[in-house]
C-alpha cells in the first residue's frame, strides 16, 4: 500500500532530519573520542558557569537537573504514554514515544561506554555522578521526550498553540543542557551530543509512526 502524500512527506523529511542529526552525533562522538581531552570551548564554558554561580540560580539548576534523573524520567515517560493512550491518540503513538525514549537511552548509555570520556574536574561538580560524560543522558532524554511528544500529538495541536509547544520544547532542552553544565557534570560538547542523539531518535520515531499509521486501521 502506498502511503498518502502527507505521510510520505513526514517520512521523507523526518528521515532526512534523523540521518543528518545522527551523522552529526557520530562525527562529534568520534571527534571527542579521538581528541581525548575537552575542547577549549568546553573548558571556557565550564569555567564561566563555575564563576557565575549564585544561590538562587544554583537551586533552580539543581531542580531542573533533578527532573532528568532516571527515576523521574521513567515516571514522566510512563505518565505521558498512559495519557496519550488513554485520551485517544491510539496505541501506536504511545508505543512510539515509549520506544523512542528507550532507544535513545540505550544509545546514550552505549556511547558513554565506548567513548569513555571523563567528567569535568571534581571541584566543579555540585552533584555526584558515576558514569562517563559523553553524551549527556539528561539532555538526550529531555530532547527525545519533548520532541517525541510533538511527534505523537501532531495534528491535535495547531496554529499558535503548536508554535508555543515548539518554543516550550526548545526551552526545556536548553534549560536541561544549561543545568548540566552549571552543576559541573558535563562539558558543552556533551550536551550538544545529547541533543543531537535525542533529536535523531525522535525523528526516527516520526518515520515509524507515519509508516504504521499509513498501513494500520484507525485507532492504532
């Protein structure tokens, strides 16, 4: 069965976007691994955040960072998946969102082991971490989650509300990225890598969802 034109457009452009972002992620991962040390931009950014900490901002950044921890990420994903399934978006969108988050998390954890990049120095860290640095798992989750939500709710939100949702999604990703650098547990290139990975997987999810919807009966 040939998918309708709108579905073909979604598949085409989402595929291109996923390939571009994935390619950029792989290139960055290879560069980080080959370099073996933080870049000048990494060091400069880490030092700038460390020098400009204030009690109020520190509390805010800790709170934002807390939302990306694994237990909270599991709760947020579970609630979102249940709401999407319960309020009529269908089984397929709920499954795609859950699958996207799982795939992105697995890719992030695997890349951390392969690249094995050291975190910023201990004296810069405000929270404890045990895993490697590249990419940022928090930013990977936040990106795949918010972009995934936009993907699976496409059509339900339109006009000004859609643009507001897109801006809000971008704000969430930027806030999480800034928080992880602010608390001293990630380099700039780590959070960029997380955003690239999360975005690539979310767009891959859009391709899968478009193909499923084109071939499945209504309600899936």
